[in-house]
C-alpha cells in the first residue's frame, strides 16, 4: 500500500480531507512523513544534476481514487 501511496504522491485533496475526518493523526503523520522524505530525496537528486521532470511525474491518481475506479469498471 505504501508503494501506491508514494506513487500517487499521497491522497488527492478530497480523500486527504476524508482521512482527516477519520482521525488517527499518528497514522496519518507516519504516512505523510514517509511521503515527504520520498519527495525530498527526489528534490536532492535534482539538485545533484538530475532532471526534475524525468524523476517526478504526477501522473497517477491517489490510491483511493484508483481503487474506486477499478471497482466501478
């Protein structure tokens, strides 16, 4: 699940607010700490000569949106 969370760069705006309403601030903070570390690593790679566009593409939907789409198909 964490892999898909990272690939989608977290949750979309709607699902992030839904998650907030559910509570469990500790669990949410653990997820987003990991995501921030992943993003920071991508930025550092860019500073060290990499291309940000080639290393960062926000093309995938959030994990919940993808799950909903698969169940509706």
